[in-house]
């Protein structure tokens, strides 16, 4: 129980659901984004045989939050890749972390407090590990299409680990890539985040999308670049990028509504 309490208290990686949060995002041009500027990201690596139990325990915490009528300020989103889960907790500013216990106190003396303790008890039987980082939204390196998709139930997460001393060159390269994406008016938004705590060299690019067939087929970035004859420019820019990073990764995640708590306006 202590591990999950620590992880969740640390809450305490954009609104009634993921799609609603993104719809609010779409009201602003990338450089004028006015939503939460920080996100705490908690990655849970769960033993495959305990994944169902982990999901049930988190659903119990959602139940507790509903019973406590927890403010949207303390809401979170959950995503899944196999038996691995990622929790995204949007935060307005870093001052939040001066009082990390406030998330727990929000349940005190509410109908949800007992249910929260019951949920913590469920985690005692589970085999999992967690790691946490804090990311800051980089509006200048984000992209919003003219007509954002309405129900993105999945996200692709691209991660770059920038070499020491290459941050400025990487930023310039990213700006060039985002300009190409804007030129071809790719149908999917790109939300950029820079590592603040946990791994200062990490840069994350989150692309919400609807279905796999379209995202990897006719709606792919490669298809858009080819249609506008920008493929060679993209490859040249990516070639430069490879010299600026020490590692990279990409993963698909599906949103998990039952583990998500993001009320619209309480």
C-alpha cells in the first residue's frame, strides 16, 4: 500500500475526458495555449498477471474521488500499453508541489475517504513498480491542426533523450520539424513537453489519434509529407536530429476511461 500511496500523494503527461481536454486545447493556437503548463507523469510497470487487479484498484480510487466530489484541479488521466499504465496529472504551476499532501487531504472527512483506504488495501496484493517525472508543456514546439479530431482514444508518445550540450540545436531542429508538419497540415495534434524533474534531457511529443488503421495508413504523417512532396525535407531534418539525441522511443497507448477522473466543472 505504501508504494501506491507515495505515488498518488506525489500527484498530490491535456475536461471531462481526454477528448474534452484536447477540445479545450484546440481553442488556442499552439503558442497561445492557456491550459495547465505542467504534468506529473507516473509510469507503472505491472506484472501481467496483476494488470486486471491494478485496473480494478484504480477504478476504486476513481469511485472514491467521485464520492468525495474531488475538484477537477486534482483530476488525472490514465493510459495503457499492455500491462504498463501511465498516469498524467495536469498541474497549473510548480507551486503545487510545495504542498504535495493536499491531494490526500482533499479526501479527508468526505464519503470517499473510506473507499480510498479500501483501494489502497487492494494495491497491497499487487506486483508493480513506478517512476515519476514532471514535464512542462512547450507550446512553441506543439502543433494544432485546423480541424482537430474529436474523439482521440489513443496516443502515440515519442520520446527523445537529448545529448548534453545539444539542447539548443535540438530545439531548432524541432521547430523545423513542426514547421513541416504545419506545412502539410497533418490531421493530428502534437503536444510537446520538456523534462523538468526526473530526466532533464527528456523531450516528449504526444500525438492523440482515433484509430490505428487511419493513423498508420492514409492519415499517417508519411502520407501527408508525400502528398505535399515534403518527404525529403523531413528525412534530411530527421538525419540531423539523430546526431543530437542519445536515445529515442515511441509507444502507443490507449486511454482508459474507467481509471480516469477528470470532472468537467466542479
